[in-house]
C-alpha cells in the first residue's frame, strides 16, 4: 500500500474474485486517510492501482459496518480484501504448482495452454466458462480464490441421483 505521504506500507491482502469493491481494516482505513477522501493506492510488483476512497469500505466492526476478516489466513493478519476487477486490462497468470501470481500487460507475454473462451463479470471479475455435462451446457464459474468450483443444487441433484459414484 502507498500512504498519502508516499511511504510504502506492507499488508497481507486477499484477492477475492467475487467481490465488487475493496474492504480494508479500520486501522488501515484511518492510517491511509480514506476518511479524508484519500484514494487507496497499492502496488503489486511494478503495477500501481488506485481506487477512489468512496469505493472502499472499512472492515472489522467498523463504523462503516464491514465484515471482520483478519482471521481468514491466520496466523497472518489479513488487512485488505481486494476484488479481482482491479486487474482489468491486465493478464493475470496463476501458477498453482509454483504458488505464484503474475501480472502482465497484454501483448508482453504469450499465454501457455489451450485457449478457452470465457465471459467475465466486469463488476466482480468472476469468470464463467461454458462446459458440457451429460450432453447439456453448464456454465462453470472459475474463482481462483476457491479450492473448488460450485454449482446450484438444482443443477447437480439429477446428476447425483444418476451417478452416486461421482466425487463431490
């Protein structure tokens, strides 16, 4: 994070693809001057992002009523929850095997693998891919922050009845 005076302030952040706007701890909210209208400025690698103060909420039993999330990655204290939509206009490369996240400007790197068309929710950054199960189209949400994919109960109930051996 970049304080109003320009100094750097490290913080543990959780990138949550399913949220629309940032939430930061009340302590950081005050420290970074957001109550005075200062923009939230953060640096990830060589990229600097700026979010208007009016788009940021304070968390942790704050006067703004945000959630308490400090415990989510204990013992590391999470102080910031950031939406995936701050990365719009960038390539986000997730390498689960090496545990890295890389950001790149379009055209500066060549993605690996098989390209698959997706649709993206520009408000939250969530990505959906068309898939087929038992010959029927099924949209799957890709949430890089989840350890699993999720589907509606009414979608899977028939599958589970027909295929009780499927893992779930």
